[in-house]
C-alpha cells in the first residue's frame, strides 16, 4: 500500500513525528467525541447524567482496553514481519488477528452484559444515576464487535507503517457521533441512552468505511470469509503480546473503576467532577499516547530488521518528545482548569470546585513521570516484552494508586484529595522500572519472529 512506511530507515526523529501525528489526530478525535457525549449530556441532562456516564465510562474503558490490548499483539507482529520483509507473515497475521478479534468480541459482549449492573451496585453508583448508567452500558455492550473490528484493522495498518488511514476512519466516526449526539440526546430526548446509541453507530460506520477503503486499496487481507483463518504460530505470537498488554490495560482501568467507586462515597458532585477530570486528563494524555504508539510500531519494525541501535534511538527520542509535549499540555490545563471544567457543568459550583481540584493534583508534574512510564511501556511492547508493561501496571495500580488513595482518603480522613494524591504519584515506580529494563539490554533477543538476515521471518 502506498501509505505504508518503512520505519527502519531514514531520520528517526522525522519518521517518529510523521508517524505519530496522524495517531495523535485520531486519538484526539476519538477522545473528543467521547467528551462531546459528556458535554451534551451535562448541558441537557445535568449532573445525574454526568455521574451515569462517568461510571459507565469506566466499564467502557475496560472493554476497550481488552480490545486494544489483544489487537496490539497484531501491531507488533505485523511490524516485525514488515521489518523482516515477510509479506506472507503480514497477511497471515492479519487473518489470524481478525478471526480472534471476532471471537473475543462475542465473549466480551456476553461478559459485559452480565457484569455491568453488579459492578455499578458494588461501586455505590448514586441512586439518581443508576438507571441511566445501566441503560448506557446495555447499549455500549451491543456495539463491542464494532470496537474490536475497527481496532483490529487499525492495529495491522499501524504495524505496517500506515497511520494516516486510521485517522480518516476515526474522523468519519467523530462526525457521525457528534451529529447523532446533538439529535438523539437533545431534540429526541433520549438522554444518556442517546449518547450510547450515537457512540456504537459511529463505531459501526467507521468499521464499514475502513473495510470498503482497504478492499479498494488491495490491502494484504481481502476480507473474504475463507481467509479468516487462525494460524497457530501467529496466534501464539499475537497472544504473547496481546494478553499481557490486555491485562496491563485492564489492571489500569479497573484501578480507575475502583477509584471512581471510592469517589462515589463523597456524593454526586464529586463523582461528576471526577468523571470530567478523568476525561480531560485522558484528552491531555493523547499526545503522549500517540508518540507511544509510534514508538511501539517503530521499535517493532526495527526489531524485525535486527537493528537494535535504532530501537534504542527511537525510544530515547520518543521519551524526549513525550516529556516536552506533556509539559506544554500540563501548563495549558493548569492555566485554564476552571474554564475547562465549566465547559461540562457551568451551573454547579460544587462540580466546578471539585473538578478544578482534580486537575490541579492529577494533571501536574506527575504527568511528566507518566509520559516517561508510557514511553518505556510502549518500547517494551514493541520489542516483544509486553509482560514488563503488565508488571508496571501492577506497580502503578495495585502497589501505589489504590492503597495510597484508600489510606489517605478514608484512614487519614483527607477525602477526595487523598484519592487524587494516590493517582498522582502512581507512575513513579513503573517509570523507574521501565528505565531499568531499557538500560539492562535484556530485551535485545526478545523478537517474536526468527531473524535470518535474508528478509524471511
């Protein structure tokens, strides 16, 4: 395909930035239309709707994290085959990934549909928001197959070096989602359920557009039923990366879910404010995530090409870019924290106050440490050591965020601020562990494919 990039040659800085920019735009668009959900619901339904989406979003994040984690194995494997020049390996990787994504989406749909209500009850979702939260999640679970399908397609494309096409697909989804939000939540009076329908319909449109586009461009996989075949060796390699990556993301998102449950104990204003704060914090992290995804793809291709020095250079440059861009974003958020929160809930002074506090603590200097952590995690996944990122997620969530937040909020009586402090300091340990692994050199023989030096994997 014309848009595929060979990330094993040329200027590392230039290739990394050019590859990351469409990913950043796609991430921003995806985050933007989820924020539009909250903007529309907040201004039309009010704080009960915000609290409902805040809690439901936590489960949605877990579903998405399973999807992104599993399909990330496809990105890394496709990238290493691309670097090794093995087109058959690329095609078989795509077929295997699409097949297991379809199967996984069915299981996740069933599990999510059975689990969301008990989870909401365990999290003490405010009674005024329970019905809306359940209605939202019921609809979101039905669209899981679209999420898996879209991410599987985009994962392979990113591994092959094409970050531009996914941007076009997500742009179409964002446009559809925003229009439907405004129609379904507002004039049609469907409330939070309208926002959920807008989300899954837009994801389905995005998947359909991506398949049509790729078939016309003679993609390495033609989407014919007979080619949806699971290759055992490709499955093993994808799961070697995908399962730890999925576990990593699930751990992180479950920790945020439990944090949301802690904050629910302090009332609906705090719950709504934390939901807004998390959305804004996620939005602020988009540049970091885009560069991290670029590091993963670029490290993967260069591992496939057996160019260890270029992998190291990619990681160092990615780290510098992430810290610089994150610093700019943090300064902006801190300068306009109140105005940002007021976009979502201009009428509640309690929500505004609690939301500003969240941003002051959770989107500050700690974000620079998070940028380092995410860079090293992305590098580890790209070279085939996703288990390192999984361990770092445990350090982040289970060792620091949840215990510290719980102790400070309840045992020490600090309240919501204690939860925010636990979240703010959580990336310190995993960032240090990631740096040690990068410097150790233990990863240099971790490639997923056999390198022969003649272009065959």
